[in-house]
C-alpha cells in the first residue's frame, strides 16, 4: 500500500517537473529578433538648394489630415505633454504640446536639409484634440505603420564613430544649442522601403534654439529651450587651435566635442553653404515663429554657418567631399 502511494507521488512530481520545464523551454515563445538592415545616419542630398524646408522631410504627401482627430492615449515620458492621435486618413501621430514644439519642428528641417535621417513632423498652429482641449503650436510627429521603432543608439558607440557625418551632426547640435544630448533621445527606426534602412535619428530635438551656460554650476538654472532672443546672443565658436575647433557648448555629453577638427567643420560648412537664407527662413516659418523671430533666428544660423565656413579663409572648401 505504502509502495503504491509513493509510486503515485513520484509520478505526480515527474509530471509537475515536466510541465515547468515545458514552460521555460520548448513551449516558451522565442524572443523576436530585431530586423537587419543598412545603418543610415546621413545620405548626400542630390541638391540641397532645392529642398523644401517649409514642408520638410514628409513633403506635402505626409501632412496630417486634420478634418477629424481621434485621441488614442497619452504618451508618457519627456519634458513635454504628448498625445497619440489618429487623423482622418487613419495615420497615427504623436502630438507634442508646449515650448518644444516649435524648436523641434525647425531643427528637424535643418538636419534633413543637409541629408541627415530624421523624424517626419509638422507644426499645427491651432488644433483641438478630442477630450483634451484646444492647443496652440502643436508638433505632429508621424508614426507610420511601416516604420518599426527599435532601440536607442549611443553617441559614443555606433557604426559611424569617427566619420565626418557623425562629427557634423555633433557640430549641428552645438549650432542649434541642443543641450539635451542624451542617448535616450536617439532612436533607430527600421524602414522597409526597398532599401531596408536602419535609420539613426535624433528623436527629441525640443531643447534647441535656446541657451545653456557652459559653467556646470549654473547649467540647470540658465538653460532654456525655444528662446530666439537668448539663442541669438549665445556664442558658437570659441577658438581654433591647430587642427582642433572648440565650440561653445553648455549641456549634456560635453565630452563629445573634444575632438572636433577643422576638417569636420569644413565638411559641415560646405553643406550649410548650399542653403540659402530663404530656405532657412522657411524652416522657422514652418514652426510658426513670428516674422521678427524668423529674422532673428535666420540671421543667427547664417552667422554660425559663416563662422564655420571662414575657419580657414585661405583654404578652399570642397563641396564634393
């Protein structure tokens, strides 16, 4: 009798062990592998001078259809309040409310104009989001179903370390006074459009066109975003010593600017020089700045571009590099 009971207990234990083993081995769903593609940070534009900086990377085709909006959910995280919405065409967007909306819209256009991979966004001057209210200057950032958003990428560890395009991107962050250069603001986006690109983009550029002190003690109390007056008064280029360029940068990840060379600056300057003032104005006009602010911001960007261009007045900068 006792042997029969012990036998049944042993069988029961074996069944339980087998069940747990199945859960953690064969019956468990395999982890989804990230898609493979071509890493892309920058592509040389065919003609920078012809790019439409008012409509930006999405052009006329991707503009949100605002005849009807449907609220989906509130997006968590970050400085600004954000809502996920669906427009009348069924396209989803992340609507950003607050000070960062304008600066991010303009920053995206300037980067895209030079050939960098970016988000697709538009600034809507006034919009009502059902159940949430009516807001002014709302940034709509596209969330196409064909784009797969993957993990963040790191400034210090990525496929482009040491390249002219990554160095140029760093310089653009200083040029636009982006003091929030943390890795969590970077995103890899997989786009299967025939090329199967893994686009390395900066997904949050709201902390641009303001000011931040280069003194660590005052950095947190002096920083601002989307402040054209302070932006225009901020120094950009500090010194050129030998083949090294020191930029005036107050913000996170300051170490990224230790090894900016004159050659890096010339590479970017050659691209910026192909933008005309009307295009730069369009980038800020698209972000719904006032005429006075547009003039101020355009002048500041052009001045900084010229500073890079004139690092070596007697050296001709090749636009074909």
